C-alpha cells in the first residue's frame, strides 16, 4: 500500500500536534491505513484515542480502548457505533470507554481548538488504570 505523508485533510493542520500516516494489518490480513496525531515533541508512552478498522476488527479488540468524541462532530455516529460494536456481546468490554465531550467538533480533539476542549485527565486516568505507569 502506497501512502503519502503530505497533509490531505480538509481542515488546517495544527501547529500543536505531529501528524503521520501509519499502516497495520487486521485479523483478515488486510492492510489498513490511519492518521496518527501526537502532541508536538511528545516522548515516551502516551494515552491514545483509537478507532479501529472494518471487517469485525473492532469487536475483537482485547486491549484497553478509549473512543473519545465530541458530540458536535460530523462523525459522532461513527464513534458511537464503533464503541457499541466493540462492547456488544464482548467479554472484553470492561476496559473500553466512550467519553463524550459536549460541544466539541471533530478537530477540537486534535489540538484542543480555541476552547481547550481536550480533557487530558480522562485518557491519562484511563491508560494509567489499564497500562500502568
């Protein structure tokens, strides 16, 4: 799979985060591509917000997953659906959470937006609980 690292989003790139394209293989052997955003100059282990791929991959995720979403995001339905699919009839549902950030749009959760919308304590507490310090 050929991917480009150039910025290809419809919203402006933030100067508060680093962005790169990544690929991974799902359980069916299909290569999936994703965008990874990290705080600028971040080092070490960090909390993560993850969305998983199609073909049933999301409901078999055993790892701790937090799907944080703004309730004003155009893709909010997708986050809710992913969370429901991940937890429905799953023996791995206890380490999944869906914090909803009131008033936040999609891009507010990349860099906080003008109103510092990211509740950094939520992912930090979540990942300290499930990944240790």
